C-alpha cells in the first residue's frame, strides 16, 4: 500500500459509494486535489491526470475488488485548471518562504549589531571610568558550589532577593568580563557585587549568573571554566557536553535540572507506521545473513511501485534511497577512510532526505528561524564520520538550553545494518521539524505582505502589546575547527 496525500479521502469515497467512479471523485474533491498534488512531479496536465487515475485504480483494487475498473477520459478543462492552480500554489509557497527567511535574517542581523554596539560602548565606559584597586587581596580560590549534595534533592523555595537598582545583573557581568579580559584588577565594589551574585538562588537563571560570578572571581581558569563562563554570560545552558552537564548538576537542584534537562519528543515526528513497516520489510529481505544484494533488489522493486504511482518525492521513496546509499557506502567502507570521504557520504544522505522539499542545506552556515515574533526551538544535527547526534536549542526558564534528542550511528558492518532503522527515523525527525519551522515562518510573513506594499504611503502603527522578536544575545559565537573522524565535539 503506497501512501499519498488524499489517500484516506479516496478510500472513504470508494467504500461509501455503491458505484465509485474516477469522475465522481474528481468532482467531489476538485478543491483539494491541487493541494494534494503539490509533491507530484508532473510536467503536463495529462501526466497529472494519469497519475491520479493510477492512484484511483490501485486504491480500488485494495479496497473494493468487486468494482470493475473503467477507462477514465481526460477532461482538458478540469485538469488544465488544476495544473494551473498547482503552479500558483507552488509560487505562493516559494514567495512566502523567501519573505519569511528575509524577516528572520533581518531580525538576527539587527540583534547582532545591537549586541556588538552595546559591548563596544561598555568597553569605552570601562576604560573611562577605571577605578583604582582599594588594596583588597584575593587569596581565596572560588570552587563550584555543590548544592545538590547539601540539599539532598530538596526543592524548597528560597527568599526572593531584590534586584539592584540600575542595569541588569548580566550587563554588569558583561562589563566585569571585559575588565578581566583586558587583565584589569577588580576593585572592592566589583568583588562585592560578584560575591552577592553567587548568593542569589531564586531561580535557574540566577544560579547560572551566580556560576558566572564564581568563575569571574577565580584567579586562574581552565578550559572548562572558560567554556562555562562564556555560556553562562550568553544565557546558554549546554546539557549535551559531559563536563558542562556535571557542573550544572552541582549548581542546580534536582527539580531545576529536571526542568531544563527534558525534551518533548512528541514535537519530533519521524516516519509513519506504513513507512516503518516498509523499512523493516526491506531489512528483513536480507535474511539471517543480512544479504545486502537481496536488500538492494527489494529496494528497487518498491521504488518502481512508487515511481509508477508518481510518489518519487514521498518519504517512502526517500527512506529507500537513504538505505540504498547506506548499503553502498557500507560495501566501500574502510578504516582508512578520509574525512572528505566521510563528509561526502553524509552529504549524500542529506541530499536524499531533502530532495523535493523547499529546504536547502548550506555547508558550515548555522541558521536560526524565528516565527510568530517568538523564539522557537532550533534543531541541529552534527554527524562526524559514522556517528553523530541531533539536538535542540530551546528557551526554558529564561535561558537557551541545548538538549540531546537522538544519537545517530551509521553501520560499518553487514551485521549492524539491521539496526539502522532508528538512525533513518531520526533523519526524518530532523527533516519534518525543519519543514514545520519553514511553514511557521511563511505563515508569519504572510501577515506582513500587505503592510510592506504600503511602505512610504502610510506610517507604521506600533502595537505595544506585540512582543518583539527574541533572539539570543550570544557572548561568543563558536568557531568551527577541523576535526578528526574519531573526535566527538559538543
């Protein structure tokens, strides 16, 4: 059974009608057929008609074998209109996507420029308002507060500390980091402020800022300290990196860790049940010996069926393509494989995954999508050699938390091929979530299209109740370094 958009409605139509006909189906669902046909690769109205006739006949054979099949005549007026409507829908989707991406890029650019100006301004103020040190010695090394052991899992409420008047605490921490970065000594007021920040334990965000204060007070800092300091100042919590995770466990209570160290897996939908069954069927075709030749033959048979049904851009066809690439890469695998070869193999899998979609992959270019004027979950994937992981960056408790979603593992032996289904399912979770984000961005941009046409004609009315686009203020952006195949990064 080949799945396609509109199949459920087609099955119900055939079941409920005494004498179902193709003409009757087209008449009833004429307003929806164009939307269902967006992924069909048909160059003419006649080709589109032929694909839908094939789908109708195949569904009749599956659902009602008692119904005789008849030749469906081509109605030029009906199918030419449908073909034109599909073209219009595709153009509209493309325009909406482009406008949405422009909006997201502009928001990111404005936020980055604003952050850079503020940082430079604080640097100038720091040099102009430099104070002499009052002679207070700093002989005590500050270690991480291990509150998880002292609290023994309790999550009692703490008294609320009043915020200091003036600038936000994180802004003052920025200034102090800039001071330390330029090897300037902290004065008495600086140290008093940092020590006060280490005592604030109202919420997760306060404790993260308190951790940054502890690290600023340390005379010497190692690589882990430097990493945690930069992340804390950027309001970013890394629950993926082992060292970072252990430091967080010592800083936060169990309840607070549970609040940030969780991923709503329901947000990430992979393959459908039918596609999973198809994948398992192909993998089992190799038998107990995991015969990859038998698997390739089964893949080609299933792909032929999908081609005939006009579903070459369906998830079923893509997963078969991906599995075929994995098998071919497995047959050519060598321990001495170069980084470039491994990269080409991974890129080939992503090409199969995103073929026929509106998504384009830019090598080495990190991206962020902001929709509906809010920060939404950003999903990314890092695949190094034959192992990798998929992770999310999501706003929680006023922080931007990086969480592991799934691990990925590409087989290097025939015996491991039977376990590849989870990795393929994870790839489709990645694709489906990105497509969902693109749709949200497109919907957000549609609201702004009419207003953009009136630019220069009417002034823009500002609605104060609308929240501004929230983009993380990052202290330092990571720089990509050349990695070895057996080297895992976070």
